[in-house]
């Protein structure tokens, strides 16, 4: 965990600007999700998102970030995160796929993701995905002034353990705003470390990656250097929002207020 002294406190005006970026990311994500169907390749979703983001006067933050070759991440089935869109990855009936969108708009970043069902998905898998989304909300609800960041991971892990799922520990949420990734690292699992206290003006992502199996570990593709998969081949699902601490609690920036 980086020093708590490095965590930025954003003004209301800055949070409003971050919110505009986050809302655009949410808009792109919704449009991308609508394109998910059996027979669709992930490269076509990426191409659509890249064009739409540019049309809105924004930049796709992942493109060329530390060498990442595409504008969005698409992570199907056992891919935990950082899946690279490809014409060779064709979605099949019964798949699940996480779509992760980050945009840079007028000097600020906004980040959001969701796991989308492809066609007819088995009921047990659908329930798993629903629970992964609820795990994210458990973390968001725990993000209140007076708590340490530990409360986020505690709430998430306590919830998913009831179903014998596991929380990925190799990746975490992060501060966001004037930079794509800022302090703090936001752990989605229980930790005994004395993590920083939550304060008004902090902006960060809550984005737990939940594995359907008991093994939380991941392995990165040795060829592309990005794609992270479950080591046991189990499914993985993720949901993500950008949130700000406002008036003592988490305000979700990456979803329109009327949708909450």
C-alpha cells in the first residue's frame, strides 16, 4: 500500500469533472454490452468503442498504456482481467465476458466495467455473475468516512466466501482522477494491514474480481504479457465503478443518479 500521504483529495469541482468522464465510460459500456451476442468477436466491440469514444472528444485510456494494444479490455470466461480484444476471440452462447472501459475526458479519467452474459447462460453461472456484482456493491456500501479502506475488502470477502468463491488478490482497485492509476491501492480482500482512513474528496475504483472456484490465484499469458486467467480454469467475473467520498459516504460517479 502506498503512503496515505500520496492520496489526493479532490475538490467538488474536480469530482464533477471526474464524474463527466466516468459517465461517458458508463455510456460506452452500455453500448458495448448491447453488442455482445453469440458469434460476435471481441475486436469488433473494441473497434466500436474506440470510434465512439473518439466521437465524443475523449481518449480511450488503455490504448498504448504500458504497451496495451487496444482501446478496451474484454475478458471472457476464465480470463480475470486485461483480456486483449481479438478477431480470433468469438463469443459463444453460454459465455460470460467482462468489458472494461476507461476514458480520458477534459483532463480527467473515468473507469467502469461489468460482466455480460452471452446468449443463454446456465442458471448457476448467471447466479455467480449476479453475486459478483453484489460483492462490488458490498464494498461500495462499506466505503464511509470513519472506516479504513480495510472495510471494503472485508465486506467483499465476507460475502463471497459464503458461496465458496474466491477474491483475486493479484489485482486491486485504485485511486483515479487526474491520472489513470493513483494512490491508494484498494484491496478487495481482508487484510490485517492498517490501511488509510477514508476521507471526503477521495476518488477511487471498487472492482473486485471474483473467481467461481476456491483458488484466487492468476497466471498471465506468457505470449501477450497481459491476459490474466484463473489457474484452475474456473470462471471469473468482475464489476467496477468509480466512486468519490462525498458527505461521508461513497457516491457512484460511473452510473447516472436515476439508475441507482
